[in-house]
C-alpha cells in the first residue's frame, strides 16, 4: 500500500485564504460594532450617572453624526415602500410610516407621536466657561421627560401652557446631575 503524501501547496493556499477571510469578517464586524451610536449614548449615560461629565461628553460626541436609524425597522421610507408592495409611496403614506417610530437621537431616544411631533427628553443646565475647554460646558444638569413638556395631542400649545399649574410642574419627572 502506497503512503499518501501531504499536499503542502494546497494546505498553504487553503490556510492563507482562510486567514484572509477570517481577518476580513472580523474587520467588518468590528467596524459595524464601533459605528453603533446607541452604544456610545449608553456609555455616556452611565458616565453621567457616575459624575464623569468629561468622559460622558466624549461618548456623546462619538455618537454624533452616526446613522439615527441603526436597524431596518427604523427606516420609515422602507416601511412605507414595503407597505405599498414595493411601489414608491405617496406623501401621506410616508408620513403614516413615521407614526410610532422610535429611534436613538443624538442625545436621547426620540418617539414620533400620531400628530408627527417628535418627543425626546430635554436637557437643561447652567452654561459655564471653566477654562478647561475652549467652549462652555454644562453644570447642574437636569433631564426632563419629553412627554410631560410637550403639548398633548389635539391641544393648542398656547392654551395648554396658560393652564399649567405649580402642581403640574412639581409632578414632572426630572433626573438631576450636580456639577
């Protein structure tokens, strides 16, 4: 019986192609993972809660400019086209596709109501120039629930605001971050 020889040339080519494919797939996964804005916002929120404001700001800046629709179900145009069987939708069909849409904004999650109003938590703070940066930063930050600060569906803004009471303001949820 003849002894079988190891085909070294074939093995080298196979291992080389496998290594290249592994590096390419790993690179693609790493690029997609690093470009996820929600990841940076979650990190920023955690750093804010710990009082690490400079590090949080860096995370929010890294999220800035990323795709606000990271998943296919967040793409209202695609949703409207699919609902119309692949045909280009009319304006009212596109508007309807936005209703109920929730996506990660540059700072907080944004939800589109049935009246097409985007609801997002609102950040307020004291603008200060500390000299640490060539721009002003915020201190004593407060984050308010966006739904509580927005005129309810079907109501007029001026009329709604004119009827607000101190009791209403006291009941609005607010997260605070000192300094």
